[in-house]
C-alpha cells in the first residue's frame, strides 16, 4: 500500500510496491478510458522552481487524464517565492489547497524538506543533481515492457553521469534487480559521484566498468541510456562547451550495436543523439516519454488511494 506516501528517492518504494504501480500502469495502457474519472474532484499541484516541459506536462496530462484538476507554477518568479516566501510556507499553503504535489527544485534535498511540512503526498520531480524518481519509474516501465523484465541486462549509461539525476536514480533502482551490469561511459570530468560508486555499486557487488569511448563498448550493451550534459549545473561555461559534444550517437555507431538493443533518453536531447537515429527501430525515447505519462497516472492514483 503506497497510499499517502511521499516519493522522494527511488528506494522509497519496495520492489513489491513498484510492481503494484507498474501493474496498474499496464492496465491503464491497455484501456486508458476506463480510468478517466478515478481522480474526479482531486487536485494536483505542480510546483516547478526549475524549467521543465516534459516532466511537468507529463504530470499535468496524467492528472487530467484521470479526471483530476491541476494548479501550480512553472516559473517561481510569478509566485510568492519572488517575495521571499520560504519553501516550508509554500508547502504548508499548497497542502491546504491540493491533494498531492509534484515539485522540482534546483536544490538537492528540497523535496525531502518539503515532505516534512506537507500533509499531502510529495512527489520529487527532480531535486538539483540528486534524484528524479518518477523518471526512474518511466525508465523501469520502459525496460519492463520492451526488454521483458528488469533482470539480467547490461545497461550502458552515457554522457553526464556526474550531474545527471536520472542516472543516479536509475542506477539505484536497477541495482535491486538481479544480474544487471553497468557500463558507465563518460569523460573523466563527468564520472558518477563517489557515493553511487561506493554505496550502491560496490556495496551491492554489482559488476560495472567505467570507460570513455562509446564505440569500444556499444556491442556489449542491451540498454543504452543516453543523457544530456547538464548545462545548468556547471559553474563554468567554457567547461560546459568543451564537454557538451563528447558523445553523439549516430547511424555509424548504431551499426556496431546489438539488433535488439534499445536506446533510451530522458529527454530533452541537445546534440547527443543525431536525428538520423530517430527512425531506427531501436530508438525508443519517444515511446519512453509516453510510458512516463501512464506510469505517472498509476502513481498519482496509488498515492491518492483511489485505486
Ligand atoms: C531530465 C531531468 O530533468 O533531469 N529530464 C526529464 O525529466 N525529462 C533530464 C535532463 O534534463 O537532461
């Protein structure tokens, strides 16, 4: 039962609880109309202190498709935040008006802080370079649907592994399933944080390698997770520009990959996947975004306890 819980970190739910969400998501996928009134009369707040299109629209579309309503902001300068209101006061107010909150904030740990002041479920839609658990629900559902389950995969993660919160959450979540191996591909400057290497990978005896060249390892990979270099987390523009185009997945590189490999990306992409790859049947990033909406529908319904 996840009714009333917060979702701040991908490990907040047990594997069984995640399965409940995925089970409901697949029922929704097979007949979305059946669920179009389950959240009648409920309100979701979307508090986005940092830019987003995909995630915010995905949450809002999910709630609307369940029959619920939404309120919120996508630009903190248009809210009382610009007058200096604290996060705790905003959350206390918003939890009076709404039944559930999805929030994104540039500071690591902010969703956790919000959950301490909220009387309704808080969903972390990204806290700085830390975690992004609903992207992980999206990623896990995509893998489950397209790669037949969550065990025994070689997962290549490529790009900004240092600041990419989706990467941190995905490694945490996939480390709970058996037989998964990681191939971590990044420039030296953008390697995974030490806590992920030590506390997740090494501690759980998970096989992983860290390399710099995608071409050298692409043939081993079952799931290739491409990521954008996270411009907004850099202190130095020059450094960003130097690293931005470290990886560009193109047709030529794809020719070295397995026939049934899938290419995922949390989106938005900048340069890291060329458009010519979009027509390849292995490119599933737009399908992944679609699954994201369905899994958020399931999550909202479960947290509200309406299903
Ligand atoms: C990701 C994010 O915000 O961390 N995007 C998303 O949620 N769809 C990845 C990114 O911005 O690069």
